[in-house]
């Protein structure tokens, strides 16, 4: 019994100490909560001090294009071949050995300039003999004619003398023509581009002797698919350029449109003619021809890159204003013609719509954005 009364004060003392510790912990919890409440109040106050610009900086920045009617032109592109209007592979009109070449490759000459001479010794000897024979025949004819004018001698003698003279004159002209045929002369003013035979070699009408060209006038020919037959006509202006001549880009009028469709290629031929200043365009140079097949001044046009496609539609993102906020909206559209980096929209957009053109890969339907 005495032992019990000795233990009881110890238990009471322990219980009193435990209750005191719990109260201290509770007091610390209350203090911490008060501190947290104070921090939250301070944070709320700071947030209220933030400007609208600071809030916007946390949104995805985008750029937009406001839709309004504008001009749109569509072109199709074909490739042509340049040809010199005056170009030829010149051959002699008769067989013969090359006696002399009077020009050099690359030389510019005028029309009629002697380019090459074949050996004409045999023809020249025949001409000399024929001229001597003709001189005697002319003397005989003149005497016979004088007698006939005086009614001396017979008419047949006069006619025979006249026929002999005329015959020799014709033969002489033929020989001189052969002599002329042995000479190659410039058929027009131009450039001696290539000389094939050398002095002493044989030249023949069957093989070219000189490549000759005049670069002043150029014709560009191209073949166009028959599906464009209603879009191309004589007198139409087209854009002509050459990849090898980056500084050349001109508008040229269509000179001729073929009236026949090629049955194999299903194309028709178109010709352009132009003056070749400074001889910069060379024969067989490949050209690029842009032909306008659609134009309007009342189109809705957007960059082609911003157009997206899902399983059912083509679409773009449009920025709309909802409760004072800029919100992205997914808008289904119908496409028209495209040229280079622009596409015409025929349905789905209206004047005043703001299409996202920068940042379109970072947004989705319904999210707020910051329009820059």
C-alpha cells in the first residue's frame, strides 16, 4: 500500500509534463499557420500589382494576318528552247578541194563576204578556152550579120552564126556559174561559228563546211499541254527568263500559237520572238516561261505554310476575341489555287478574320494567346 502512494506522484508529474509539451507544439503550429496566411496575403497583394503586359508575357505569342480582298495571280511554268532566226550549216554547191579559207572562227562578217574557195583551176581553164572561142564566134557572127543586113548571103548562114554565138555565151555563163558555186559566201550578216574542213581537204554538198549564225533575232519555242489551250493566245504577254542569265527577266508577247495538237505528246507549240541585245542569248539556251492563267483583285490569300490538314478538312487557326481575351479558334477552309508560297481561300474565311501566320505550330484550339 505504501508503494502505491509513492508511485502516484510520479505518474501525475509525467502526465502534467506531457500535456505541457502538446500545448507548446499546438502553439507552434498556430504560429506557422499565421505566417503562411501572412505570406499568402502578401503574394496576393503582389499579384494584384502585376500589369496586364506582364500577364500577357506568359501567353504564347503569335502574329496574325488580317484577311481582306487582295490581288492574286496564278501562273503555270513551261520550258522553251532558244533558236537563232538565221542559222545554217553551209555546204558548197559542188565537190572540190578547199583552196583557201578567207575567215576565222568567231569572226563577224557582212552578207556576201567570201568565206571559202574551192580549187577551180579546171573550170577556169574551160572559161578561158570558151572566152577565146566565143571571141572568134562573135567576129564571125558580126560579119555574117553585116552581110545579111545588106541582103548578101543566105538567111541560114546568118542564123547558124547567131546560134553558135548564143550557144557559146550560154556555155560560158554555165561555167561562170560553176565558178561561183565553188565559192562559199555569207548568206546574211553574222558570225562564223565553226569551220570544218581544212585547206587541202575535200568539200562536198553532202557535208557542212561552215556553221554560220546571226544572233540578232531569237525565237523561243515551247510545247504546252493541251489542257491550257483556252488559256494561251497570240498577243498574250508572258514572263521570260533564263537560268543561265540571272539578269534577264522580261515580258515578251506570244508571236504564234500552233493550231494543231500533237497527237503523240498532246501538246501545242508556242513561239516568242525577241531582239537579242549584246548577243547574250545563245541558240539552244533553255528558257523558263511563266504564263498567267488566272487573275483576280478580290481574293482571300494566306501563306501556304500556315494551312494544316486533319482527317476531314484543311484548316487554319484564327484569333477571336472572347471576354476581352484573344482565343485561338480552329477554322475549316476550302482551298483555291496556289502559286509559290501563297494560297487562295475560297471558303471558310471572311473579311476581317485574323489568321495566325507566326506561332501556328505552338497553338491549339481554344487556348489564349498574345497577339504581337
